[in-house]
C-alpha cells in the first residue's frame, strides 16, 4: 500500500512540507514567532526552556529540538538563538546536521545586532527555503515509511472499550502493511504493564517495559510524589474511570496486539519498524511532543471528554467514541466512533474506516487542529536521565 508523501534527502518521507523556524531557547522564541508570521509556509514553536538548565533537562531539550528538525514533515529549518545560552544556534545547527542532511541555516540575535536585523535575515532565508520547498511534489511512497503516533487524553469509559480498541485495530493493520505505530505515556501503563509486556517480541523487550514503569514510579517516590495524585484526572473520574489500573487497561488497548519490536527513550528515533513503545510522561502534550521528535508524521489522539490539542509539525487526528462529546466538541473532534459504543458498528469495520481517514490525512487532508493553527508543545522537565 502507498500514500502520497514528500521524499526527503535523508531517506524519510513527510506528509507535510513546512519550513520550521526553531528557537534555541525561550529568549529567541518570540523572534521566531515574528519570522513565521512574515512567511507563509513556515511553522514555529514556542520553546520556554533551552538555557540555565540542569544537564538532564538540557539534554532532553536538545533531543526534542533536534528531533523536530529531523521530523519527516519538515522540509528545512531556520534556527534562531540569542547567543549566550548553553547550546547556541551554531551548536544546535551542528547537532541537527549530524542526524539529517535537510536544508538548515541559523542566526544569533546578539551576533546580528538585535531583533530587527535578525528578523530581516531570517525572513529572507525562510522565504528562499519555502520557495524551494514549493518545488517538491507529493509522490507515491510505500507505507513502510509511515509512523503513526498514538495518544489518549481526557479519557472516559468509552475510550477504553470504544475509541482505543479501534485505534489499536488501525495500529495492527498498519504494522501488518509494513508501517510503524508508536504508543507512549509510561505512567499510563502502570497497573497493566504486565499485560503490555507480554507483547514484547523478546524477553529483553518484555523486561524493558516492566523496567520503565518501575523506574518512573521510583523516580516520583524519590521526590516524595505519587503518580496516583494526577492519575486518573478529575475528568477521567467524571467519565467513569475509578483507578489508574482501570485507566491503564483502556490505554494499552490503543496499541493493538502485534509484537512490540522496540522500546525507545523519550524523543528517540526508533531503529526498527513495527509496534513501538516510547518511554514518555503521561501528559498529552509532552507525550505528543516526544513522539513527533521521535519521527511520527501523524498522531491519532483518542478522547472521551474532548480536547483541542494540535501540533505544529504533525497533524493530530482527534477521535472519540462518545457521541455527546463529538456533538459538544465538534469544532475540535475529527472522527466520531460512537457507533462502536452504541453497538451499531464492529471494531473491525470502524478500524477499516478509520484507516481510510488516517491515510486521507497523510495524503493532505487537514485536521481540525491544523485549520485552527494550534501548536501545543511541552518538553518534559523531570530529569529522569541524570
């Protein structure tokens, strides 16, 4: 099976063709926003960190920023830094060039003599990059180049027995067709990790899934915290989820049933194709941020309560199996799977329909979050890698 994508010089394939205006730190984020507002065809992110960080947080910021630039949906990148941060624009540019050969330029606000001069140079560079990007056309690409990220948020009871199993069915279909799917949110495996671990293709992968859950809870305990304070959330409880175990059982169902071939760290690029687990936080936006940095071109986001979340680099397809939520949040929700919870459609049939919608988005159909221009970014700050 094929989809229509943009072939990149590093061998990846994008489903969007934007130029990224990338800030090295918080101090250059607003300059990046102004540049992006001046040039159609660009996207920017707000980076509220990037300086004066402990080493673990600095490393995570760099993993995410370099991963964004390397994401297949990005044609090229304009990096803008301030000049006195720990990892300046030249260093970040070098980090990006080490993992991808896509177009990239960089500027430093202090070096250029202030915001106005930096904006002038960056706008000219971005315009040229966008014009070059416009020459690239969609081509038929094998589905093996696709990696779908899987997310859930604002879950309710219909997520666990409706939307999540359907997305799990789509995950299985994609894996069977040679593509990849990635499930994250480690904290939402807790209580059901032994069930998820059974899908490990090897004993090492089985043990790794158990380990990342254990390490997450131990990390929080060392800080005097308990994950059950925020899991389930008040909205989860109002929607009928009473315990973290109950929530986790629903959560893991969206990952399908195929063998898990790799467990990667937060923001890390997989080395294998198939069903993948990423060790990431349970906060929706931070989890999506990490999966996009890891190379996911599209995100399937199930929600029982509804959410407006979007991402600047990858389309986020919002899916619910709650008919009331779909009607109430129709401006934000793309797919209504309530026919499954109402007994009007099977998971198999709904999975086939949802796969068609995912492929339509891959071929260029915009999601509702994209229409709004939503760009939600959150970089994990818990320093688990120190």
